[in-house]
C-alpha cells in the first residue's frame, strides 16, 4: 500500500485535499483524523505538519508527500521534487529597514539574518560564498530587526504590505519562488503504486489547465483553424452533414480559451462550444 504524506492544516492542506479528491482518492471526513485508508485504491494518507513531510519522506518512513518547495529545501531532507502542483505559490526574499545601509545581498555578509527557513537561507548564502549569522524564528520575523536580534530578514513575501508596515523594504532577486510539489525519497526505486498515483495527479493538473473546444468551420479554413487549436496530440476533424463544413474538437489552454474563440469566429467558425475536462490521461 502506497503511503502518502499530506499537509494537515491551512490553505496548503485544503488545496491538496481538493487535488486528491479530484484524482479519485478518498479523503478524511474529520480534520482531526491523522490517517485515512483508501483501500480501494491501495493508498494510505497520513496528515502531518507541512514542515515535517519532507523529513518523513526523506527517511523512507513514508513513500511520497505533498508539501511546499520552500519546506522541502529548508528541511535538507533526502527527498526529490517530482512534480510542481501549481498552487500555494509564494516568493521568498530578503528585506531590511527602508532607507537603511543594507540594500543588496552582498551587504549581508557577516550580518544577522532572521528567518523561519534557516536551512534554506544558509544554503543560499553558502552557494554564494557568503557567511552570516542566521537566527531561526517561528513567525513574525519582521519584528526581529526592531527588537535588535537581526539586521535583515528572509521571509515569504506576497503583497509586501506587512513588510512596509514594519518599515522594511525587499532587496535583491528572489531567493526562491515556491509552490506545492509532489516529492519522493531521493536515489531510491519508485515505490509500488507510485506511477499510478503520479499519473492521476498529473491528469488533474492537465484537466484544470485545459478545456475541450468544439466548433464548426468551413472546409477551406480547417488548416488555419487547426493552427489555432493544435490540441495535445492532434485535433479531431470530422466532416459535417452540411456540405463544405467540418467539425473540430481539440483541447485548448484554459487561459487562452476566450481569445481562441474570438480568433476562430473571425475565421468563420460557428457553434463554438467550450466544456470543462473532469479527468484525462494524456
């Protein structure tokens, strides 16, 4: 039975549960449950702190896990990212007092940096031949400078509002762009059942990213229309009962669907329909 580590709380947990449910896996009914067995699909889910998931997977206690890329790298666990999952995105950056003397990453050498991601920051600095005193704090690291325990911070930045309210400004390029990822133990054979699990998850991501588009088009415009809707492998083109017309079906990126419909209509396409894809295997 494949053993899968899943976040137990927060927005990451909610998004992961939705993904797995769409992939056809049974999920816990009570948020207090720490284990859920899906006997039909031969998978056992363990609900853990997101920060601990990479450790369990890296040690081989559990086969695979869903966690954040930032948490994976910070843990320094022997686990590899298998697939990006496209949700729970964040950007990790340095910040220091606005108008202060620290305005570049190079100026962090020999300084004190407060963060909740000590492993991630130490690795980042070591890769650049820099040394700094990294102070590990849990939450609200933006107050550490005012309290005198750090000269700069490294933290997740979304809108930057919280940092500005604390009188801080980001500098340098992002340390990391993170999102939810599927992970498994490094340098080991794939566990039994993993390929089916990976394929199911991947199918949900594809289904979320694409829509199915059907339309009728004059035969003379088929090639131009197919260039707009090439699909994944190739579109399906069928003759209509109406002479001189063809019906086309193709998968189209969801974000581009409205623009593609406009372009098709300008070519002469009619009866353009867009439907959601609930599941697929590509």
